[in-house]
C-alpha cells in the first residue's frame, strides 16, 4: 500500500511538467499569417512643394485588410511605408491618410521616432487639422501593385 501512494505522488509531481510542455508545443501553431504586404512608396506635396520630415499615417477603410501603417518623408518629400505590425508596405486597398508636420520651437523637425504625446511636446503642428488629424482628414489613397502614391495637400 505504501508503494502505491509513493507511485501516485511521483506521478503527481510530473503531471504539471507534462501539461506545461504540451501547452507550449501548441502555442506557436495557431497564429494565422498576416495579410500580404505590397511595397508602398511615394511623395507628399503641398501644392507644388515637397513636404519634408512629415509623418504620414495610413488607416484602412472600407473592406481593406490589416491595421494600417506609417511613413516619414525625407528632405525631398519622398517616403516608404512601414506596416504597423512590422514589415514594409501595406495590404492592397483603400486608406484614409493624415499628414502631420510638427516642428520644434527652433523650427527643426521633430526627431524621427519621438513618441512624446502632443500635449506634452513643445513641438507645434504646421498643417491644418483637415490634413493632420486622422479623424478629420478626407485624404484617401488606393494601394495597388506597382503604383507609387502621390499625396497632394
């Protein structure tokens, strides 16, 4: 009888280990792949002038897959979009676009990657909310294979 209790105790000791291993083995397999991304590049302009150092936000609308993306224009207004969950580009479809160009008090652009909340930042927006606020923007683009984007404010 004592031998039997000892065997049960040993079995109980290993049960959590076996269950943990079984659960961990199945974790990575259930994650579905993300949508197919198309390379997206283009230029952002205010009338005929490039907008340097602008942050460009892409929000999917209608039936477009994915979570959107963002880009930052270079000195010549050109940009390449990064998907919000990692990777280059966006899924094909229609997007609402917002273009924001904030500058520091000395006129220099906000450094790339600065995530200071606008209310706490000394930087000021230089574009009107009809372009810079994603909830107010009427700008839209269609992303499709091989078509560079031209965003004109």
